[in-house]
C-alpha cells in the first residue's frame, strides 16, 4: 500500500521544479550582470511563480481551517452539554451558595449593568445562571445597555500567522480582547469601514484588498475572465450578526478590473444596517464612487460630473448626502443627494465651492532626488471626518515624510512596495466647515475642546469625552482632550517596523507621543489597514 498517492507525488515534483526555476531566476537577477529591464522581467516572472505556490498554500490552509472549525464546534457542543449536566447535578448546592445573587431585585441588577463597561457587562453572565439570564435578556430586549465605550482598534494579523484578528482597547491596559466573531472567521476578509458597532467587510477567500504584499494575495486566475466575486457585508463582531451587500462580480460598475490590483479603499454607511434608511457608498482605488442599499442586487455608479479630471480621495455621509473630497477639497467638495423611490435609485450632484481664504495643503511640494532616491518632506494628505452627534464636517491635513526608490528594484517589484522609508507622521491640521451668509468656508480648529479625533485609513471618528467621563469615571490619563489618535500602516521591506505609525498628536503643544503595542503582538498584528471601531452588541 502506497503511503503517498501518485497525484500528490506529481504535485511535489511540480513544486520542486517551480522552486528550481525560481532559484535560477534569483541567481540571474542578483548574481549575473544583466540590464535593469531584464531584471524587472525576471522579477515579474518570479512573482507569477510565487502566485502558483501561494495559491495552493492558501487553498490548503482554507481546508485546514474548515476542519478545525468543525472540530471546534463539536468541542463547544460537548463542553456545553457537560456544563449543563454539571449545573443540573449541583443545582441544590448552587441554590444555597448563590442565594444572594438569585434574590437580587431586577431593578438593582439593571442599575448595576448600566454602570459597567462592555467587557464587565459580559463577565456578569459568568457569575451564576440567573445573572446569565438577565444579561441575555438585556441584550435581546436592548432595554439595559452598558456604558459607552471609546473606540477600539481592529488589528489584522499576517496572512501566514495562526493568530486571528482581534481588537485593542486603549482603556483596558492595552490588552487584546474580543477575538473574532463566533460565526465568521475574520481572517477571510478585510475591514473597509465601520459605523457604530458594525464593521464593513470585504470577503474573498483568495484575495485581500490591500495594495501592499500583493504576491501573498493570489487567486485562481481564469483565462476566460479576470473578474471574480468580492462579497461585501456588515458584521457585528460581538453578536455575529451579518447583513449582506451586493457583491462586486459584474455589479460594481466602475470599469475597474477585479484583478489582484483592484481594491476598495473605503466604504461609508449612512446609518446602521438595521435602519430602513441605510445605504453605503464605496470608494475604489481608481477614485470611482458607487452606492447601494443592503440586500440590493447591484451597485449604482456615481458620475464624477463637475469633478471630472479629479480623483476622489475620501468620502463621508452627512444627513443622507455624500460628501466626496478630492485633492482640491480645500476649494470645493462634491455633494451627492441620493434618493430611492419606486423606480431605480438616483442622485443629484452639486459642486460645493468654499469661500476664500481657503487652506492650502502641501501636495508633494518638497521633493528632492539624490542617488536614485526620491525624498518627500511635509507632504499633506487629505481626509474627512464627521461628528456623529452634531453632523458637522471636518477636513484633516496629515503631514508626512517618506522616501521612495526612483527605479524599483526586483524585490520591490515582487513585494509591491517601493518605500525605503515608509510615511512618518509629522503633524495634523484640522478644519471645520462652517456656513456663512455667502456659502461654506473652512475654518481652522486650534482647540477641539472635549472632542477626540480618531484617524485611520479605514475611516475617521470624532468622539466627545464628556459623556464617557461621566459614565466610566476615566481620567485624562486614559484619553487626552484636544488630541488626535492615529493608526496607519505602510509596507516597507527595508524598515518593516517603521511601517507602523500609532500614536497621539496634541493640538495644544503640536507634539507626538508614540504608542507601542504589547511585545508579543508587535510583529504579527497591525499587518493591514487598522480600523477604529466602536463596540456595541446591538
């Protein structure tokens, strides 16, 4: 009896041949003296070889995950049955020892739950059976809510890591808490936005919507068509509830190829998916916009109109209207009023011109080149944010410094990154849109007051500290007022640790304080775009 099947032996033989060819290409690129053009061609060929290898790797890993999930479900069922049997056998003893908790009046129990943070709220269910029933009833009926939570930071692990995605609470001693949703393996998707307690996910088993580390993001290429399905959906990671959005297969009409270079930069939502007025708008890497509602069959493309020739870089939804910013956001914004009626969905476009004087961002003005290296200093990137309570719109200038390699080396071609020094955060400027008699105008904000701004590629959030301090009793050491908490990640082969920018910028003294991660998670977490997320089980 053969221990290894002939098909598996053929597969191993193919892998050996591919490895030999890859080694020969590496020797050709880095040992022999050949032209740069031939080096680039060899690097591209080597990348295609890696695609074949890692496609098989990801498929094998997916099969293993399904087996492990099946075993985990069976173990969970067995543990639950053992626990129920144990509780039944010791019911009399538990009645005596937990009499004080069983006899606790319901109104007092509700007052206790309303004063607990979210993590302690769920821990109460482990005290006794009666408390577990009370917590379950509170979650189901939504009549008793825990205290408001500051945003958590969603951290994505490396695709090759066995660790799952998780969340970081800055108020909980920087401990990683709340592993991925019980009904969904979050390593299968990437977060492209969030609203309240919901994450907006892009799910594709063989594809990750990031512009970096492309060789690790391969899919089975179809020679007849280069498109494949990318599923979008809302996900509540605490409850596991999922609300579907239209997939991208033949329905995302932005004329972009759904190949390995295609990605969605951001998806913004008008409200939580349980609301009847909810709709979302997506921003792709080419700057195109499309909107849809949950459970729609397709997306509706938004024409750029008066902004033709410009590329949209960020979006926000305020009072049901889409505000789209370009690199000229300091001068004008495009506003799209979306409406749904009995017929097909539509929208009305408006060019919102800002009054003078308007702020001027530094867009790649300070550039110098030496020895094949291109250095950018004080380059400001534009993004939008809104105050969810007052529905006020803010514009953020993020000043960065980075160094690029003018002529990409073969390694940079293979790994899809040409940073020698990834973007380093230098400072922030914040502007608020105020309506004057003649129209809107950007006014610089020097003091946020009791507001805290959370900034990340996946979306920005403006939070008021007064409500949280009254409920949680947090002091200024936990979260500082008039500050900007930022979290960015950029791929860099030469300095991978420098690609993680996570810190606090004070608008008061214009200083930056870096925040470090726990040592055991410093290299495996924050692999892809971090996202600020406000936890809520409802």
